C-alpha cells in the first residue's frame, strides 16, 4: 500500500471523527443533512487531491530513439 493510501485512510478516519463530533453536539441537526453530506463530499475530494499530489516523486522520463 502506498503512502498516499495511508494518508487518505487517515483523512477518512479524521473526517469520520469530525462528523461524529458534529452529530454529538447537535450541529448536524441545525445545519441539515444535505449540507452535511455536501461538506463531507467536498472534504473527501480535497483529501484525494492532497494525497495524490503528495504521492511519489515527480520525474521526467527520457526516451532514447
């Protein structure tokens, strides 16, 4: 498993904790389920972009003819 996968797994666990805390204090009831789902999807998208951007080395490949 690559480090990007570990990063994204950690981000998903962190996001689950944030959602659980928001549910426990009643924030999700005040904001609404639809907006909460939109926020979770956006946060997952950001997590995917950051984990992919930080994965691996950027190298140029030279092809000899």
